[in-house]
């Protein structure tokens, strides 16, 4: 029997696999599509979506290339990560566990100390999500964090 825990593990494994592919073949949109895949399985009412067209959201990464210095790309990436890690995984896992899982894709992609430090913003995003259940709010916090990193801190270092 294919239980929900196996589905979460399968999606997370698929995410790590697509990120490994991205390192060799530059396929960032594929990983973002995997991050959005839970939208097809989550109750659409939680997102304010009343239509079976949720699947169309999975096409967003294919329509617009993600680039770290592109505002739309940063926005889509933050939203996709929050859908996957907060809305999907935190239904069954603790904030601490999800924050640990959040670190590994960053380490796989970027390596270095700063990738390990994504654990702390993830804890904050998880705490805010637990208190508000607002995907929009944590996505905006995540976007702001990414903008700070890509536009300010990464240039200073």
C-alpha cells in the first residue's frame, strides 16, 4: 500500500534527483515543477482555488525561466518552496524536521556554510506558517529573504 508518508518521501527524493540533474544539465524549472507537484494532491480550498485547474499551476515553471536575479523567478521559487516544505511537508512533519530537510537541497545546489544556514530562516518560516497558516505571508517572507541574500549579502561577500 502506497501511504502518504511514502508519497512525501518519493516527492522529496524526486526533488533531490531533479536538483542533482540541474547541477549537470541546468534544469531549474524541473525542480520548481516538482516543488509545485503537491498542489495536485492538496485540498484546493486551502489555497482559495475552487477549480480542478490546480494542475495548470504546475505549468508555471515551464512558462518562465527562473533566474536568481529575476524578481519573477525569485517570487515563483519562494512560492514553490513554501508550498512544498510548509504546506505539504509540515502537514505531517515537525517544523524542525522540515527545516532540516529544507537545508539539503540548498547544500546540494550551492554547498558552503551559507547553504547550511538556510536552516534558521526555514525555522522562522515554519513558525510563522504554524501561527498564521498563510502561504502568502511565508512566501513573501521567503521572497524578502531571497532578495536580501541575492541582492545584498551575496554582493558584500
